[in-house]
């Protein structure tokens, strides 16, 4: 009876979570009892128990309920005698069942990596225009397969999801192939290990270890800029792995060429692979992330109600980084569940006054004009003046484009600030830059850099 119920629920789950996730996380579960509103599952490992209960318990509960089982709680238990359930599962599942153990290997001291956050998966990563390329590249790497670009270099401002994507890659690769030696760590940890090895006279072990991995992932590589011997060692490790065709994934807060005090040869090696950036979030992406978060929170705090318009308001007003955005939502839910109030616009404005004030910095057209003229080395007066030579007109159009993108001013208003130009001139300028961004790599980089400068 319970087998049939679970079988039906599984069919539904397979459709909603996808084939791979299903094979990795749902199929290895055994429903052992179903009474008093509690469904109890056996899971092969502790890691898997934590993962599944964090990511899938609500969906499992829902689907069991849909096929007629009244379930209020879902419990996952790792049986003491492990031999039994594993002997029961089909060969294809056996591999899946053993996967999560391997993901923990690095925490057990074999590889000196950093712990991976089980919440940072591809499933929980919301994809939008600003991050779709980075996401696609990360997926490609995580799939394994032939190495067509190496390294993958991900860069972007604080809180845009670099670490999230790196953890997602590491966890996915480890889940696909438990034998794979995936080493993820921050550049700071790399340096720390290196110094430790020097001090303990174990540099050969250090070298050997780092050269023995299949996948090396170093987060926030800008940290080693200016740290000479660490850079040197990093460079050698990097080259050795590239030569062996091993996967490397690097992240930084800016493009390789823009990292100060990083040796030229390292910069150029980093640029050899695929360099992709995470753009600042746009409204749709922020809203998407908040909606996903809110869903989880609503499930966790059944008593809390969320009024319409709140998430839209937050996405509109908190534009800095995703971490701040998530923090705001966490605070709202914590507060609302404490005082038992509905989360309304008023409550949000009250409760988040400090965050909202900090995010309130408005970019002015004057600021944009100033930064753009500095960047392209032209006079501010020419930006507004009548000259139409290319060296002046192009930066002017960049400034028009940024004014449209980064302020809420209308085209006629922007026109007035560009020496009383007509709104059609502004529209034309914006279009030109929009189109050129797709074809002119240098221009695209200039625009992104300026945008980041202005938004920081
Ligand atoms: P970075 O390493 O670029 O500074 P993180 O990866 O640490 O940023 O992201 C900061 C927070 O924002 C994390 O909690 C992360 O899960 C979340 N986040 C960022 N981008 C996304 C996204 N596209 N979808 C879901 N969560 C995101
Ligand atoms: Mg990070």
C-alpha cells in the first residue's frame, strides 16, 4: 500500500524536479512508514538526509498529499545498518545513493577545501538576463565532458552570485562523479595553506596535493594580488593543471585585466579561457530571487502573510546586491513572525528604514557625464557642447545610454541636460550604444566598467 502511494508520488516528483535530481536525491529514498501524519524515509547518508530535507521535503510532502496520503511531517532517517537498503536498490540507483558521501570527502580532510554550502545549487540559482551567460558557462563546466575552455573565469561585483555558482559547480560535479577530486577554496585559503606549508617545510606535499586534483576552484582570486610568492605558486599550480587538461574555475571581483598588482603573465593566462561577468541585477532578476526566497520562508513560517506589492517594492528599492536583498526579506519574516503581523508595505518601510535609506543613493546625470568624460578623456564641456566628431560623439552617446539606464529621467529631461538636445537624439544615442554593445567588445567593457563605477 505505501509502496504504491510512494510510487505514484515519485512519478509526479520525477516530473517536477527533473530526471537528474530525481535520480540523485529522490530515487534513493525508501518510504518505510506512513502513519499519524508522518512519512518516514530511510536515506543512505547523513549528508543526503540534510540535503533532501532542506531541498525536497516540502515537495515530497505535497506530492504525497496529492496522491491521497495525509502527511504533515516528513522525516528522514539514516538507518544504523546501512547494508540492507543499499542491497535493495537497483544498480543504477546504487551509484546515486553513494554520491553524496563523496561530496563530503573534502571536509573529511582528504582535500583541504572549504565546506560547500548545500543551499548553493543550480536549482536555487535564479537565472535572469544579467547572469545568464555566467550561469550557462557554469552549467557547461559542471556537466563535465571535454574541456573546450579553461579556465572559466567568473567575475562581478559583491553579492551577485559568484560563490553560489562555484559551489553549485563543485556539488554538481561531485554528485555526477563521486571519484572526481574537486577542490574548492578561496584564494585566501590558498595563501594560508601555502604559507603553512612553507613554515612546516612541506612544500612538496603542498605542490603534489594541488597538482593531484581533477578540478581546482579558487574563489576571489583578487585577494592574492600583490602577494608575490603566493602568486608565484598559484601560477605554477595553475599551469601544471592546465597542462594536464584539468578543469579550473576562478572567480574575482573584476576582470583579469583590471586586477591591480597581479602579474601580467597570470593575467594573460587567466584571459586565455572563458571570461564571463555577472552583471548588476535588474529588477526582474531581483524580483525572481525574492519570490523564490519568499516561497521558502512562507513554508517555514506558516503563520506569516505576505501582502501583494511588497516584493516588487523591495526589488525596486534595494538595487545594491543580492545579499542585502535577502537580508531584508529575512528580517521582514523574522519580525512578522515575532509580532504576528502581516508583511505589508508599511511594515516593510518601517522595519527596513535603514537598508532603504542606504540604498537610496541616486545617480545623477551630471555624475554620469563627469565619469564618462573622465573615462574617455574628453572635456566635460564637450559632452554637452555641439561638437560631432566621433571621439566626442561616442562618449556622449555612452553617457546618454547610461543616463537612460541608471536614472529614472525621461528622454526629454535627459535631452535638456545634454545641452538642450531633442529627445529623439537621445533615443538614437541609446539605440546606437545598445546595438554596439553586442558587437563591439571594447565598448561593451567600457560601458560595464562605467556602470559599475557609478553604481558602487
Ligand atoms: P558573490 O560571491 O558574488 O559575492 P554570493 O554567491 O555569495 O555572491 O551571493 C550572495 C547571496 O545572494 C547568496 O546568498 C546567494 O545565494 C544569493 N544569490 C546571488 N545571486 C543569486 C541568484 N541568481 N539566485 C539566487 N540566489 C542568488
Ligand atoms: Mg563570493
